[in-house]
C-alpha cells in the first residue's frame, strides 16, 4: 500500500489478502492486543469512587451486613443516575402486591403531587 492512496475498504482487504500467511497471523495477534488496550480505562477514577462509596456506606450503616445486601446497596449507589429516574411509587406498589399480608398491612402507595 506504500505509494498508493487507500480510498475504500476493498483496498484494505486486497492489501491484507496479498500478505503472506505468517504476516496475517501476526496481524491478528496485534488486533487482539489492541482490543485489550482499548478496554483498559484511561484512569482508575471510577474504581476509586466505588471504594470511597463502599467506605461511606459501611461507615453510615455501622452494622454488620451480609455480602448480598452490601452488593445490592453498592449497585444502587454506583448506578445512581439510573435509579434516580425510577418510579419509586411503582416499585413500592409492586413490592407490596407481591405478598397478601403486606398488601393488607401497608396498602397501596399513592403518587404525591409536588
């Protein structure tokens, strides 16, 4: 491709078809390495924020909790943007309707107008 102008994907495919098999195998390994490089985050800020959130959560609760509950609370905290837009009244009503005794004790939740 040296000295030629690449204009289409067909030009690139033709170039790689002309390469010897060993060069094509080497190129596939380069592609594999590049895929790994592209998924590595540029910074570790997200993981740092997650550990900070975990520390705050454990301090604020100050109670022993099982791993499953801690994981679920962390998921809510980390995905706060998604959970902030949820319909909480709908979630609460779904929780209450799952059990007849809850429904008789708690009743239905009503959307409050702000």
